[in-house]
C-alpha cells in the first residue's frame, strides 16, 4: 500500500503513523508492488503472514501459494476457504499463537515442503486460468443452454 491508501478509513492515518515509526524501518515496507514483480518479491521472503480479519478475497494468499511461499493466516472462514490444508492458522488477535505457528514452520522442513506442495497444487487447481475459464464456461452454458425454446434469452440478455 502507499501512504495515500490509508486515508480511506477513519483509523487509517493513525495506523500509518504507527507503521512509519522509526523502530519499524527494518521490517515494514509500504509501497505498491507491480504485478509483474510479485513472484520475485514473494520469493525473497520465508513466509506470508496474513493477519486480516475480514478479507473479501485473499489474492496475496493465492499468489504466495503459487510462488511457493508458505502461508500462516488468521483462522477466519475466508482464509480456510482459500488455503484449505495448504496453510497454518492462528487465532485472530493471538500473537502467541502466531509465534507458535511461525516456530512450528521454522523447525519443521518437512512441514514447510508439504505446505509449499499443497499450496502449488491448490493455487493451480482452484485459481489457475484453466479453472477460471471452466467456471465462466459453465456459467455461460447454464444461462444459455438450460432454457426451453420459448424462454431462450436473446443475445442482448447475454
């Protein structure tokens, strides 16, 4: 995110000020990452931690799984829907549980490899272009092919 992105909600400016504090300079980077650079950026990190409590859709989760970066996410329904068994989860707002999950991942190379493999598979099978096109095709087919002749939608409706 860029600084101006924090102006869209009431607590944004205060949150930005906390993140921009000098003690965070070594680990907080706020900026836009061009889409073409996301894979490279992700591969410079050991894990993606998603602390979101209300996500409409977690593109960073999918991008991380596709890039082979393990995910640790808050245990909320949307994260479970997106990542399934390809991530570790921690209780929302529980920093000790987050630390436990980070240590578990750090100490177990087999777990890391398993999450990476599951993440690749899940990202490819559920969120790849072929799956996206299949879903769109199914939608078009259901809209155009299931009506009887006298209720066929016109081309304008499609």
